[in-house]
């Protein structure tokens, strides 16, 4: 059993809670899922509180998504195409009850299937809605491009209609995302998420987040103002190898040296765009961020903006893909043996003491 306190390893052994962190939940490491065809460290996933999870079907597959049940059984979801129940580039969105929800990047449709793969309905989500869609009550949360920058919107999955939950005149929104208004020398890295009270927007480069209530009013601001983050040597070499294998580096050894220097010196965000903040079954806000150590991810946990503590999770090759639902946490990681840059495993945890009412 793992106890969430100050930064601690995740090898399955017991870790004593840090003083004063009695409000933190406990994590129980479950067996990782390995050997799933088509799962990569950059695969988007969705999970439910019963142990099922959803990911995009591998290339050349005849299905849009794959639902993996707790017993390991795989259920193909949807087909490939533009007809009813089909998707050309499906992204998993949500698992709730008997429904599976996906978003087709190609046709900009929200598609609903049954857990048996049967098509139920689909709705146009709008051409300007980006696929940063996460459950918020009965709506899905997205980021839309607007005249002054990117704007958070709530999308009704039954109609595809959207509304803005935060005013474009909000001072924190304008400071983080409005075009030409950021006071930071580092460009804002837009991060969008949900907490038990409403919407979260933030700058992943500085680890600054605003928690907004359902009526659009700012509830509190989380501002760690972390220094610039830089890639670890192992991360640099991994990206360099991938770029070289793809033929993206020219100029021989001089070109390789220049690219290595660029990768090492370039500031990168603590929290990337895919790594959306979200809440567990008891309403605690979880924000997963990178660390300076290779293969380690820090889970920062908050209650109404109060920092409860941080825990280190071992996750090689973490690309910001994780999911949280009720008392379940899952991260998409590379295998420890790094057999292939495209291999991945799902690292799973059960949150002891979570309310089980689902992520909100």
C-alpha cells in the first residue's frame, strides 16, 4: 500500500504519511496492464470506477475504439469511416454506465455507443471545438479558438451546442490565454480541467491554475510559480533518437549536436496540454506534472485550492496521458525495459477512501 505524503517511490511498499498530511488518501498499486496492441505512451485513455478502460484502436483496425474490461476482455467499439457509429480518427472521451463516448477528430462529431459496441447516437461538436473534452456534470469541457485567444467552453453532448463558462474579460483568463496579454516571458501553456466546483484553467509552464465555480466566478488561484523546467538527459536522448530515426535531423553530426543542445536548453512545461487536472470521488483535485527526474511523475493533490501533498509515481516515458474516475487512477507509461518507443503499459491504482461517486 502506498500512502500519499511527500515525494515517495512507488514500488508497492508501505510509505509512512508525512506529518500533517492526514487528509491525504492512500494509493494501492494494482497489476499493470501490458501487451496491449496499439497502446503507446501518447494514447488517450478514459476509465470508469469499476476498472474498465478505453483507448483508440490501433491502425489498420476495423474498429474506432477498444474497450478493455476488468477481466482483460477486449470489446471493439464502432467502425472506421464516416457513417453512423463510425469514426476516422476516434479519441476516447468517457465511460459512464452503459455508454461509451468518443470524439471523431475528422468529422468533429461526438459519438455514443453502448458497451457492446452498438451505435446509439452522434452530434456535431462544432468545427472550432478542440478535442480537450472532459466530463463536467452533464457537459463536456473543451477549448475553443476565439478572436482574443483560446476560450474554455462547455459542450452539451446531446446537442453539440457550447457555452462559455468563464467570461473573456476575466483577469486571470486574460493574463493566461488572451492574445498578447501574458506578462510572463514564457508563453502560457494552456491547461484545461475540472474540479468538483467547476472549471480549471491554468498555465502549465508556471504551474498557475484558477479554480472557477459553476457560475463562472473565480474561487481560488493555485500559484506555485515553479522555475523553468528542462528535459532530463535521458529524455533528450530519447527525443533525439526518435528525430534521427525519422530523418528529421540534417547536417550530420553537427546537426545532431545542435538538436541535442536545443532539446536540453529549451524550457518545457511542468504540465502539458493533455494532462488535464481532474477530481477524484471525494472532490480532491489532482494535477500530474513532470519532474526533473527521468521516469518520475509528481501527483499534486489539492482540496478547495489547499495543497494536501505531493507523491512521486514511477512512469517512464510519461507524455501527459492519465485518467481518474471515482477511486481509480491510471497512467500510460513506457515499459521499464523500453523494448520499443511505441510500447506502453497502463499503471493502475485504487484510491482508498475516495467517495466512489466518479470524477467531476
